[in-house]
């Protein structure tokens, strides 16, 4: 059992993973934190900064401030 666990540990390949959070303000307190988990109804997987930036450009609307 220990040998199997050690094999799994050695076979593990770390992968970069990003999450996108936003502090939202509707004009009145309280502000709240939201995590982006879907885009246009589809689950998202953000694997690097380039993908995060691309997703942000497509999904964030200017606040007009």
C-alpha cells in the first residue's frame, strides 16, 4: 500500500491553476466577493495568466467610473 502511494506521488504532474474573483459593489454596502465559475453557461478552467486575461477581457464590462 505504501509503495502504491509513493508511485502515485512520483507520477503526479503539477499543473498551474487560476481562479478569478471580483469584489462587486452595487452602490450600497456591503460589497461582496464573487468567483467566476462559468462563462456563457459553460464551466471554465483557467490554466495560466494568458487564459485569465483573455477571459477577463471578454467578460468584464467597464464600470463607467
